[in-house]
């Protein structure tokens, strides 16, 4: 059982060396559950989107996309704050809070059946704060527990492998509940699983703290958290994202949409000015953005925005045009989960032999090619044609980019800033998914001629997928340039440490 006293761990000692084999397996499993449940919460919604929408009498594509985009928006927006809280209050404590929060709002999401879709979207958004707390603190626990090396590489790869399998199993169980029982049980079961994970976490995770708050006043703690900067940044991110995701529903000609976008951009500009010039302990230290970090995060943003568009329209295409039931579509998605395991373990091995740039380039190529295959797949083509091949390719994008980017920033960061390192990657991943859906929705409604016929609806889907291809291609260009740049560095500069 874990000790309940926070420990300041010497940087020369690996905490993992003190674990028994059983304790270590339990520790890795419960940390990986944070990624698993994060992606499962996407799978449970996208697979049964029409069933849940019908129960609320909602059929508009723009409103339905909020069921997913609202969740990813919250995950991506609040991660930096949650990572800073972990740095200050302890990763272990915040990790358990994340599971508990997810459990509470999963219950509310199920109960919303008795209300309306507004409460459901509200619950989905607040659900997302749970994974926003879990992901950076789970990754920070891994980063602080293991020293750089092959073992750490493989564990980060295992963490990445849970992403496609979380989405797959989430889709399977939500389909089973929705078709054989009642869709709210999907969310109530999620609450039960999150509660069990919190209990197991109490028993297996070693509390770690690198910053002491003892004797500090409330004002000093607020300054350490940079609540003022965080409030400005969160406001800006939310307003920009809401504008892009609301525009497909009401149109860009609606005044409040472009007003939200303009105000959101102004808030983001103010955030960077405040962080650079006025905040003593900025939540996002600009010094962390070395050229390497910036390139990697740019690649991740393009890849996961492309993925967010792909996964939404892949499921819409399978269910709307090929007539798949949610359960059949989930069964067809199985190859992605299996290939995700292969991709993750392969990435764990490759990270010890290839530069991060090559792994990023391969990842972005997988995202791009997978989107191409879905965009050009004929409606009447067999599943075993382009769709099956696509599901063998896409997991390589997910399971190469995330562990490689996270590991790079983890190894480049001091142990007391593992929360920041984990937050940067997970913020970009999840915010990009939500923002990508907003971009795609705008493209869809502008090319589908009103979506009055199946042909026009399909035209809108394909237009959105062409955007995914463009985003993936941009990421490929960035990763190729980053790889070329890495070969021009003097030796010894590849692992410059992020200062904070």
C-alpha cells in the first residue's frame, strides 16, 4: 500500500526501483487507465451519436458534433491548470481527484436523459475536466517514477497503446448498452469504473511532491498556480473553440460567432503578454518553447486535428451511408485496437533507435494516408477494401505521435516540471481534436448545398475529410523540416532541457 505522506524524491533515485513486480504492474495499469478512459469517453459517444441524439430529438449535425467537441474542448483547455496543480499539490492527489470528478459527471450525463440535450452537453463538457486532471498527472507520475531509458520508452508506448483500445472498447460497450439495454447505463458504468480506479490508485500510487506549500499563504499559493494567467488563457481558448464549433450551426454571418472569435483571440494575445511580462511563475513558461518543442507540438496539433475529423466522419460514414449498426461498426473497428498494440510496442523499440523527427514523420504520414482512404472510399465498396486498410494505418499515427512527443518533453524537463511537460502535449492533442471538428463542420456546411439529399450530405463528409488530409499534409511538412533540422545540430544538442 502506498504511503500517504508526500515525499520529496531525490532526482538521482528511481522510485520504480522500490516497487515489487506486482505493485509495478498495478501502478502502470492504473496510470494507463487515465488514457484508456479519456479515449473511451470519445468512443462511447461517437458510436451511439444518433441513438443519443434521437432520445433528445436532435438531428442537426452541428449540435451532435458538440457531444464530442465539448468533451475534447474541456480536456484540452484545462490540462495546463491541472498539470500546474499537480506540480504544486502532488500528482498523486490530483490524479485521484480526476477519477472522482469523472465519476460524478458521468452520473450526471446519464441522468440528463430525463432532461434535455443542453444538460447532456453541459455534463459532457464537465466530464472532460476529469481526464484533463488525469492525463498530465498520470504522465507526470510516470515521468517522475522512471529514469530515461528503454524501460521508460516502452512504458510510455504502452500508455499510448491504450488510446485506440479505449476508444474501441468504449464504442463496443456503449453499443451493447444502447442496443440491448439503455444508453444512460454507458455513462453510469463509466462512473463505476472511474470510482474503482480511484480506490486502486489510493492503494498503488506513491505520493510525490516536488514543491512544498507548507507555511505559504493563500495568496502565495494562488500566485504559484498563476490563476490570473490561467483564467485569461482558458477564456481565450474556450471562446475561439466555441466560435468555430458554433459557426456550422448558426453560420458565420451571425454576429455573436465572429465576435466570440475576435474576443477569444484578444484574450489569447493578452495571455501571452501577461505570461511573458508580468507573471513571476507563469503557467506556461515561454522558455519551454524551444524550437524543438515548438516543432513537435506543431506536428502533434496537425496530426490530432486531422484525427479528430477522421474519427467523427468515419463513424458517420459507416452508420449513415453503409447502414452499420453501432455494434457492427464497433466490431469493424477492432483491427484499429489490435494494430494499436503493435504500433505502440514497435514505437517503444523505435524510440531507442530513431530520432523523434522520423517517428513524427511516420506518424503524420499514417494520419494523412488513413484520411485519404476514408475520403475516397466508395459507399458500396466492401469493408475489406479501403476501410479495413485504413484501420490498419490510422493507429500508427496515434501510437507513434503521442508517446514520442510526450517522452521527448518528459526527458527534456526537470522532475519538478513533469506536470508541465505532460500538459503541453495533452493540451495540444485534445484541444486540436475539438478545434479540428469546428474547422471540419464549417467546411461541411459550406460544401453540402444544405445537406438536403444523401448525395449532398456525402459531399459534405468528403469535404471535411479533405480538410483532414490537408491538416495531415501540413504536419508531414513540419515533421520533415524538423527532421532535416535535427541533422544540422551539433552533437549533444538533441536533448536540451526545458527550463521553467
